[in-house]
């Protein structure tokens, strides 16, 4: 795989490896959201699925199920923030230089899926977008290596994440570009990979709306552990 050449050298310090477990939380986002807020979340989820839904054609149904679950949790946090509501249980991680979050979930059929959210700072975002322009799609493994500055080895935390991202391509459309512009140039890459299925992974680009913060999703199933690592 081609390694991304960075224009300038940045010392990337991996400053934290944090795990949170939502099973200790008895209150979910839905418990504090009004009917209007829940309606806004549903509309945002449907709007996003309308944009990217064709990428799930021919794939195992669990992909769409898991991505919809992720989107719902993502937009719940976003809507709460827009209303100025910070739940008492919310953990907010400050990662101005970007970071990666990973968790594993199970679909209705009992199949396991890895979900990886890669968040890039503005320099890494534009460095890749401007120097690796390929209308239609991007190699997510290249994006990850570009942010790290090296190819991670096997048996490491980042090596395990790279195994998921390597070979994944993220679609890039006008709506994605508008989302990145609205987020002041910060890129977020979402990847879903089934462990049992030969198809996939699926990846999507969008703007990192909450930069420089990452807020784990409180409404995901209670046994999910989200691991967050800053770049």
C-alpha cells in the first residue's frame, strides 16, 4: 500500500488510551431528549442514510443495521449539544490533534462488527485531501498512515486498527465536501467492518463537527466498551 508522504513533519504524541464502559450508566440520551429532539435525530439519520444508502447494496444487512445504530447515537449527542444540554454522565475527551475511537458491537443476527471513528486535525485533513485527490473515493488505510506518519506494526493497538482500515475506501461526494467545509476543514472517517462476513468494510467521510472534542455515545448497548486514543 502506498504510504502517504507528509509535506511537513509533526511529532505525534499518543497521549492517552482511555476506555469507558457505558454499563455503569443507567440513564440514556433518549431519557432526557424531548419528542422534538428525538424527531430531529430521526430526520438527521434518515438524511444521512439517503446520502450513503446505495453503498450498502449487495452487502450483508448487518452493515446497515450497525451503521444506523451508530448514526442514531452520533446525532443524539450532536442534538443535545446544539440544545446546550450536557448530560451528567457525558465524558468529553479533548483531542485537538485528532484521534481514533473503536468499539465492537453485535447485530440482531449475533454477528460481530468493529466500528472505527478516525478524527483528523485540519493539517492532516487538507494534506490528504489536497495531495491525494481521487474523485469518488479515498483509501482509508492511507489516511490513517498519513496521520500516524508510519505504518503500524502487527500486535499493537494501532496495528489492530490498521488491519480494519487497510483496503477500505471512503466515498466522497458533494455532501461530504460540504460537511467537511462546515466543520472548518476537520475530517472524520467512519468505518464498519464485519468480523464474520467476507464483504466490507464500508467507510464514509464527513466533517468532524465536534472538534476538538470526542464524546462517546451513551445510547449504544450497555455492554459496549469504547476505546479512545489521541493522536
